[in-house]
């Protein structure tokens, strides 16, 4: 069962290599129109980078996503904490959060277009709707099981409600918040692409348009960038989590 | 690995159960009393409060962009009686079910392979995580090229949208099967098919149900996504038509239906789980 680090790494490299080889062979057989092989995608990718539209659109889309996602965090974290600590709030809000979680992002897109048009706030609102539920529920689970002794300390120092949130609850919830933000971000990126592909604007619009191309190489290149961004953002948040709450991983490994 | 953890965490948040390391709630009750302790009553109060907020918001906005709850209910009842909505829903469930079943057939065996064979896990994990990181809707142009705009394309989108979530959950679950259960099996000398049936399968049922719940949520999501992003049909067409007429009641009616389908399938799977696995304690 136990493998050395080098063994692990070489197996991982082998797995990636096999996947790329299978893709290359399948791509050669099917042709560029159906599935461009990695070698063709690499060539197209250099072209995409040189053209500049890809990175420009990505930056523009991310800016809008960031606004929606930041709002989701700003509202979701206090809301989740309140739900976790006050039974009445939980009873009122929880059913609606569950409904939000099962409702597809794609389904609210037509409604938001009527409500907000297709401008800045439309995309921010779709991203918000898609990510806020995950942030709320993760924070909620943390707040529900918070150590009572921590609250007692806060009470002993006669902290007010806001002080209690900022100085006791929030630090105790860091691990949960980091997890919630990570899961929320995955859904925010998904929602951004859904919203943009629907209105054919921004990065999602670019994906949609390159789908009409005769070669699938640029399309695959765009997907690669999205993949790299998603993985990088996830790793960055993990790092930030380790910084903010270094006790988190220790506790996990102790379990 | 990262995605697995995230998924398990996600499952906790979705099922509403606290992560294991959290102290039991009984020892640490949140404040509350009276109506909030009675699930049926508090659910009704919550519904009423939400509908009231909806009503108040809709009064501030013109009816074309945000219909009131009453207008939405009226549309829901009207188009249910003339069978427009029920027929569309019945058609929609077709590609949803097929895509979901196909995803289960592929992801469950592959997940077991990854979960029970360390070498396979180490090899496949980076590849699965890489593909999983791409938002599934971005595959739509591909699916159109490969499967067309109609039934095959819709089924393919449902399949792609749920297969990775199921795979990652099953792999994480199978990796974490309690070793003591396997040891008991070994000491009683069960192997081969018997081991599968008497040890592995019962030990796997809880996370298989979890995987099904996560996959089903994605499948409902994918169902309407497919109807809006490929050829617009059934509920998707109903939504698009309503949007073109600036008829927000129609859009909201579909959202209500999708919500009900989502909650209904989750509830049904949970009920099935507690009936089939009474030994698996749910909080």
C-alpha cells in the first residue's frame, strides 16, 4: 500500500502520459474536426496566446465573477454563522437554501436576463446565486458544532454580537470558511461559463464561438486555460487556508 | 485527492450532516425553543416567510420581469391542467434518467477500481482531477459536434455532468472503507464473489447512496441545461418562449417545478437509504 514519493510521482507522470497518448492516437484517427490531438492543440495554443483575445476575455470575465463571488462570501459567511447559532434563523432560512442548492444555475439565467439585462450585474448575480449556497452551508456546519468553551470566553469578556462574530466565531470557523470558499469558487467558475455561453459574451462566448470553428484545436486550448486557472485558484486557496488556519491540516491528520 | 476531500465535504454540506470531527449537536445545542423545534411547523413558517418576501419584492418590480407568487401559481395550475407542463417534464425526465444511469454504469466500477487499487488511483487521480476542473458546460460545443443537438446530445450532456461527481465520490468512499471490516472478512476466509457480496457491497452502500444523491442533483441540473444550451425543447423551450413573451410567471413556474423535482429526488433517495440501510445512522 505504501509508496515512496518518487514511485508516486512516476506513476502520476505515467498516468498523465498514457492519457495524453490515448488522446493523441484518438485525435489522429478522428481528425481535427472531431478531436484535435494534443500536438495540434499546442500549436493552436501558442496562436491563442499570441492573439491575446483569450487572456483579455478571461481577465474581463474574472473581474465580473470576482464581484459576484465576493458578494456571496460577504453575505454567505455571516448568514451561515447565524443559521448555525440561532435555531429560529436556521428554521426559516434552511429550506430556502436547500431549494437554492437543487435549483440549476442554467434555469435562473432566463429570469435574470429579464430582471437585469445582460450587463455586468447579470453575470455577477448568476455567479452569486451559484456559489452562495455552498458557502452558507459549509459555514453553517462549522458554526453548529463550534466549541462552547470558545463562546464562554467571549461571553466572559462581555463581547457584543459583532465582536463575538469577528473575534470568536470567525477565527474558529476559518477551516470551514476556507473549504466553503473553495467549493464555492468551483461553482462560481462553472456559473460564469454558463452565464457567458448563454449570452455569447466574454470567455464563455469565446468558447461558444470557437465551437463553430472547423478545427477543435482552439476550443480545446480555451478549455485548457480554464482548467489551469481552476486548478491554480484551488491551490492558491489551499495555500491561503494553510496560512490562515495552520491548525486545520494538523487536526485533519490527527483524526 | 483534493477533489475527493472537497466532494466529501460537499456531501456533508449537502446532506446537512456535520463533519465527523464536529462535536455532537446534543452536547452543544444552538439557542432556540418552541416552534423552531417542530420540523413540520417550522417548515410551513419558513415557506410562508419566503413567499411573503417574494410577494413584497414582486410588488416593487413590474410584473413582466418578476411575477408575484400568485401569478406564478396560477400559471402553474393552468398549464398543469392543459397538460403542457406535465408532458414537457415527462419528456425531460427521459434524457435525464438515461444519462444518469449510463453515468452510474461507468463511474461506479471505475470508482471502485480507483478506490481499491492504489496504483490505479495514483495514476488516474491527476487526470480525473484535471478534467473535473473544467466546467462541464464548456464541453457543449464538443457534444454538439459529436452527438448533435437532440436526444443523444442531451443524454451525453447529462452523462458528462454527473459522471465525474459520481466517480470522485465512489473513489473516495471505496478508499476509506473501514479496514477492520475487510479483516473480519479475511479472518472468516471469505474471498472472491462471497467477499464482494458479504463484505464490500454492504460496506459500500452508504457512499454509493451519497454518490447517487450527488449525481442525481447534477442530473436534474444537467437536464435543464441541456434543454437550454442544445436545441431548446420541453421545459427549456417553455422557458425560452416565456422569456420571449416577457412572461416571468412562466419562467418562475419552471423554476418551481425544477426545484420540486430536485428536492423530490433527493428526498426519495434519502428515504430509500434509511429504509435499505437502517444500520447506517443518519444525523
